[in-house]
C-alpha cells in the first residue's frame, strides 16, 4: 500500500473500542478521512456492562486531570454527565483523602471533581465518538495479526476473523495507521516478533490485589457534601477503599459504590458483613455508615488484579511505521489508584501532538510522549505499592526515602490544608511528584512532623 502524505491520510484502524480505543479514535478523527473501530463484543447502546470489560462495574475514579482532558476533547461532557446524575464539586472539599486512618485537612482546591460510574462515562464518550462522521464501528471481530508491505518495515493493516458485523474468514482491512488499544492482554509483542521486530521489555509489579464492590442506595445523611472518599493504603494500614457517588440506574435511586481492596491474599470477604468489617478497619465514618445503614442494591462483586505492567515501546531501537499501541496495552496500573482513564486521556493528547508532526517520526514521537505521561502515574502507583510489605520487589534507596517522607507528609496533611492540597494535586495528576518537595511544602512537612 502506498504511503499517504499527511494532508491525505485515508484510514486509521483502532483495535479495541473501550475507553482507550474511543479516545484514540476521537483524536484520529481529526487527521484521517476514516477511522474504523474494531471490537470483539457487541457494544451496548447505553451504560451497560459487557464481557470485554468486567472491571467496569467496580468503583472507578476519573482523576481531575482526566476530567480536564475529556472536557477539552468533548466540550460539554461534564454538563451532560451531571444531567444524568453525576455529582460534581470542589476537589479538596468534596473528595477527601484518608491515609492510614488520617483524614486530610479540609479546604478548597479551586479544581472541579466529578463522581460518575465508568459505565455512564464510557457510554457518553462512545456516543460522542460514534457520532463523528469519520468514525465507523465494527463489532464481533477479532484481530489475528498485522499486515506489512513488501519491505516488511511498514504495517499496512490487520487480519480479521469472526462472524460478526460482516466479517469473513481471512478478511484483511487495509489502513494507513493501525492502533492497538486492546487492553492489558494485547498481542502486539507477539505480532512484532512475528514480523521480525523485537518485543518491548515489560516491567511488572506483583500486587496480587483482590477487591470487592457493592452498590448502596445513596441518601444525604450518609455522607453530607461528599462526592467521593479515597482511603489510601499505607504500610500501617494496607487496606485501600473508596466510596463514590453514582448516578441512578434505570430509574432507580441515586447510588453509592463501595470498593475495598487488599494485597497479596488479604482480600476483602465478598459479603455484607465482610464489607462492614473492612469499613471499620479503614477508620472512615462515612464508609461505616453506608455499609451499616444503607440499602444494598444487587450482589457483591469480586475482581482480581495480579500485577501492574508497563511495556517499554519507547525504548525499542526499531519500530515499524504505521503502527502504535495505546491505553492499557501500553501500561496497566493497580486499579485502586484510579489512574487508567486519566493516563489514556493524557496519551490521547500525546497522539494528537504527534499526528501534527512529521509522519516519519510519528511512532517515535508518540511513544516517547506517551511514556512521559505514563512515568508520573507509574512512579506514584509503584512507589505506593512498594511501601506495602506484602508486595514483592526491589526497593531502591530513593523509593524508601520518598515513602518515609510521604509518611511524614500524611501526618502533617491531617491538619495543614496546604500540604493536603499539594498531595491531592499530585494524586490527581495535576502536578508532578517533585512539587511535593517544593520549599513551601517541604518546610511545612519537616516542621509539622
């Protein structure tokens, strides 16, 4: 297939139509005449679960930076979600953090927060992406491999299988650009090896997270003025948990979603009594009140997450042109930190910037820019995981020193709103981690501790 110059790019193919694939398609639609989204599942019309994303029914947090980017890509998105029952408020005022039983000092961050289910958020993003005239969706199809040109250096499309949406055996689909957004189970490393390229190195942290989720009827007296509460795991209290306001479902009442996690086999018992016991141990009165007093809606759900992983495509010496990897196929984090959607949104901006540059440098520029977006979230998540004794892995001096500093910061944040706000901005990917060592914050932590 002939290479098309930048102004006349014809077709992009995106493998996977979950949040990552949708965000990639949104950006690609600005540069390509046609964007084809491929997915194994038949996608629901509205906010309903599907087989390919079993984690979507659990508690999901859209970090403040992610909300900012999504509003930029989809103007009016937050207002549309509010109209469907999403809860908004000031980030520090309505989304308190509890770390090791210490509740961070209240204040106003001047940054908006939104509490919404993953199902509703993805449904609204999907509706907007599929409304774009350049975007076409094909479901019920699987991608079996990549096509290349005669040189073997350029990906020219994909091989398909599956009977859905008109697919036939051994069908091929040509593309100027192919983007793998198929998730953490991505087969791109194997596809690259089959084409004679090196597969990326994979970094892993074995967290062994198991968590349990339940939905409860939401009433004002349960947690007045709260959109969400984040209970961070610490070495002293390695029991992460969240309480997040959710929109009504199918004409039902407003809801709370409660998710508790546990490391390395210390998983929450998926019963109401088990959730109540976890709530007591987190030392969060709102979680205790909801699990004890609110009406349970539906079954208690379980999910497991063995390891965080990161594939280092940016470090490969050789890359085929016409091929990119996106979202969880690049990096998949411990879900208890709620970083996945926000990192994918940041990668969408990296892709947009790379598309504006030279076509010959697209892959190299994109992978490097996406790696910078991943670096911050990976540093935060892995550092927090390695602070937990149950998590195996090397702990360099720098990691141990930072975790000791953070334990002091948490003590001070309990009574100092400025320190609390500084940590919250880093946790929501609004500020880089080194900002926690800025003189104004560092002095407050050292003096306060």
